[in-house]
C-alpha cells in the first residue's frame, strides 16, 4: 500500500523523534545522524556525525559530517552513557539543543539546533517525491554502489585533529601532467575538510602512487555470464551517476583486460616524521582502458570521505540520495491525502493563499480526493503501462532492490507526457516533477490547485520552487 510505503519513508529518511504538539502526537527532527566512534584517531568514545540532511535544522547551523560532539546542553559526552545520548540529542520536552562540536577547522564550536516538528500524520513533498520517484528517476532516486577501496590508519593513538596543513611530495618529472591532475583532485578535497596547503612547513605530506596497465594474465571474457550488470559510481563534479568499464568484484582477475591502481597516503611531518597516518588504495579491474586523471576526478572525493573518520577498511559501500522536486510548502494528511495539514511560512503555497484544512480536490486535471489504495493501484498501473517508454541502456537497481529502474527514452518524452496527463492515470503528485519535459512539455512550471474551503471553491495557481539536494553517505 502507498500509505505503508510513505510511512516507511517517513521513518527511515527523516530522523524524527516523538514529541507532543498541543494535544496531537508530533515528530521532531534535528536533521543529523551520529554514532559513537571507536577510532583512536578521531573522536574515540564520542558521537561523530555521519550524516547531515539537506534543508534541515542541522544543515542550517552548519553542522557537518565528521563533526565530533563534545557536549550536549553543557554536559560533556564523556559523562553520559552511550545509551542515553540519543535521547539527549532529541529531547521530547525541548525545542532546541545546544551542541559543542570539534572538527579539523575549529575546536569547541557551539551551535544551537532548533528542532523542526510536524504532526505524525503529516507527509511532506520531500517524502512524496521519494514515494512517486518513478515519474522522474532522472531527478529523484536512491542508489547504492561499492568501491574497492582499502583504507588503513596508523595503529598509534594520535588525534588527527592535531594536523592542519599539508603539502605534496616530489612529482615524477616523466608524469608531471598526470600527477598534477591527481594532486589537484586531492588538494581540493583536503581543503574542503578544513586543511590548508602549506608547502614550507606542512603537518602532513601527501604521497601518491598509481598505474594502469594491460593485464598479463588476461584470458578473455567469461562466456558463462551473459547479462553483466553495468557498474555505476557517483561523480560529484558532474552531479550524476556515471557508468564505468569496471568488472564487478565477483569477477576473476583473468577476465580483466586492464588493471588500475590509485592510492595516496598522508605522512606525518609534525610528530613522528615518516609515519603513515592514513592511506587509501583503489584497485580496479577494467574491460577497457580509462584515463587515470578521469578516475581520480570521480574517485578521490569518495576516497576522502573516509578521512579523518574511517569506518571501513575495505570495499566501501556508498548510498546516494539525489532529489529534485517542486516545492510548494504543503504538508498533506497521510490518512486523507487531499487534506492540507500545514503550509510552510514564506512558501509558494502560502503566497498563493493555501491554508491549513483546505481540501484539495484536484491538482491541474488530476483528482486528489482518492484513497491511498486507489492511488497505489493507479501508480503501479502507470509504471507497468509506461515501461515501453524507458531506455534499457540506463537500467539500474535502486536502494530498495528494484532491478528495472530506467530513465525515460528521450524520443518518447511526448508519449510519456501524454500518459501522465491522462486523467485515468490519476497522477496528482506528478506536479512534483512538472519542471521536466517528460512530464510537462510546455515548460510552464506552475499548477492549479482546485480547493474546497468550507463551501467555497477556489482555484489557486501555485508557482513552486525546485528543491535540489544530493546526499551521499557511507552506508
């Protein structure tokens, strides 16, 4: 059922905790996830933030992944039992928490996180965008991918927070252009972490190593495997999943025509000179050649996600949650989707005149006063009927294990739009993707909401804004 799916999304995605809102149960979120660190190099025994959600209170105050939480409302986390920390980070009786955090850039920075609350029977457009993602997998999808990285850190008890600057080791004159390109990718990511480049007196020296070569033991393609799944990785620079000529980790090395290695290490120059503090190495099997600088551009940002807090030593799995959807600011009643539960202050819907308790009968030409079961059935039927308009060259498996996710075939955009606009498709929430040509060829990103307010009938034109967000995390 659609309602069950929506409830699952609400629970898993939003990091809400119970609270009370007047006489109605409410869910409140701070917008971040943390775990107790077991690393001797970063925040040992303390909560380390591992995810910050877009458009959340945590993002608004500048909390970042890898921040170490030192205290909660003035109480040092070393004085709090691990099992009590979650409750203190989202207390039911308070609307805000005061955190003291440390990262590479600064120590003991204090922030006030004001909780965001909503009724537990309300559902937002952010959550509906996930529930109806098959309208626009091009802009909204959740995917996983694994990179064959091996990450090692020093066994010495040394806090990486002591290291603030870096420089690069000598460049191989025969490969100057390549090494400069690789170093540029590394430098960009380390600066994002809060480190500074200092060639004269660095705390750490960056040393790279790499090769790409023909496999001397290549014996040819495995003829038994007839349907090889394509390998995708997320390219942060291009903000999209990109296909690579990699073999899966289950393939034998003899099946690879080419072998690639790229790695870099951070070497202590401050306390114990020459000590390797952190190292990440990638080893790939390829069915065709690939430029090392192109590999570095995509993969160095992924490798650096394990610094300074390394969670896994090998085969790192990533989850990418990418969304772009039309935001009006309306929250709907999960039990009666046509009912407006609330309207965000300053939102396009509020500007258009929508208020809480309005009943939305139609959005454009699609009826909304339908049950969750009815909307579920028609959504599934739409997916089935329009599979013929999808491009099989773009097939991928989403985070829920659905193996037949595909983008729309560009020559079929007009047919897709006709199918969406057909009233029998019962697709009121397709307005979330009305900015896309396969939903709305006209290019006019506005929708008419047909509303009942008591006995009064209203037609309100809402011009939404497009909310875009990308969240990539180590799973």
